[in-house]
């Protein structure tokens, strides 16, 4: 189209686009990178799905987008009226804070003392109200049941409140069908193995169901935390392990879990998570979060049984910039290892 200005000169107008992408539209489509230095491809090839490149910094952006947008579409929540209430140890809280700020929804996030000051600051910067549960659940000794109890109380007292319930919401797992589709489309053939961290089991279920529906040969390896109950009661030697690093493992069995989703389960300790993170940084220059270190540790443990010539994909849920005061702080690591890990590692070796 041509526009005439007062002096008669022609000015070509900028072509009209139907709509420009917003920040929410950038969720997903994360890169798949080779980890050839950490795992030399002469034996088997490993790729990493780097979820830190989502705008909120983690894989939880996918679940938050899926749950919130479906709730808006069905009228369960109304922008400008409703308040979202959820329990989170960090990444989902940040993802929801970004989505709720964008869609003009209220947000209350229930956390516990393990949530880092940086994560709290990010959530509050987006406008979330943060409530900290200070005491563990007496029956289990864990924070998660106490956080859920606070959420249920808030649902009774906050007007027009809605609980996404990431541990039971199928829109959480449904989001990760796209995660697996992206992996398959990025490779010449589907991977032989998929390694992913299990917490809510949303990623596990979504990826596994896509694999099943498409009749793919990919086998799923779920990475769990020592002391977690997701895949059954912990072994006796796990009882003394202090689980501090968030992002994988759970104190309750998620409602999303279904039998047979994982072909194998590998459990890792916090010390193995730390070593996995630091190896990934040293060898590949990837600054990744705690559950990413768990996935790398599980891959390292599994090297003895992974068949030569196979292709593996490791889903790395977040970046390490939110762990600078813990996993990447030498003083914290030294103190943590000295306090909790020697006895646990020795027990594991003897089990």
C-alpha cells in the first residue's frame, strides 16, 4: 500500500501483520544440543533438551501455560477476577507468576524454607503473593503435605480462587506431548532412550503417552531422588538421606502417575546431582539446575548398560543461575557434603 504525505512524496507503509508474538508465544521450541564432550559419541550419542531457554527459565513454563490457558478457555478462571493458588518449590511458582501477570490474574504461591531468596524475589517481582510454610508435616516429616494443607485453606478463604494442582492436572502432562514431539522432529530418528527427572510426573506422563500413541521405540528412564516415594517405598538405606535439592522426587505419589510410564527408574543422591551439574558445566559449559544434574548423574550411572550406537536424549529442566548460592557455591557444597553425605554414600555403597 502507498501513502501520500503532504509534499507529495510516496511513503511505503509497513506491511500489516495479523498479530505479533507475545512472550507467552515463545514458550516451547527449546534447543536440542549434543553433549559430545561429556559423553563421547563413539559409544553412544547424547543430546540435551535445554529447557532453560523458556522465557520463565524452566520446563515448568510449558505446564503453567497449558494449565492456565485451559482454565481460561473453559471459564474456570477469569482474568481480572480470579486468583490462582498453588504450591511450588520454585520453578512452577515463577512460571505461574509470569503467566498470571500476563493474563491479569491474582496469584498466591505457597513455598517452604528451602525456596531460595532469588526465586522468592522473582515471584514477587511478577506480582505474586508468597506464603512460606515454616513447619514440616508431622506425619511425614516433609514440607509438601504441609504446603498442600495451606493451599486447601487458602481455597476456602480467597475469593474466586483456583488451584491448578500440578500433581493431578492432566493439562500439566498434556503439555509435554509437545516436548516429546519437538525432540522427535529435531532428530533423524526417534531416540532409543529418554532420560527425564520425575517430580509431578507431568513430563514423564506426557512424553511417555506421546511415545506410546506414536508407537515409537523410545524407552523412558525416569530419574528420581533417593528418599522419594514416587515409584514405591524407599529402601532402608535411603531413610537417612536428606533431600534438599528441588526439582525431582516427591514426598507423595502424584495423581498423574500411571503404571508402566517408565521403563526404568534410576535414583540419585544430592551429591550425585551436584557432581552432575558441575561436570556439565566443566565439560559442556552448560550452567544447569539441580534436577538437570540428576539426569546427567543417571546417564553416567547407566553408561554400563546403554547399548553401543544408541541415541539418548536428556531433558534438562532448568538453568543453574538460580542455584549459584548452593550447587555452584564451593562453601555451601563443602558444608553440605560434610554434614549429610558421607554416611549416606557409604550406606548406599553397602546396600
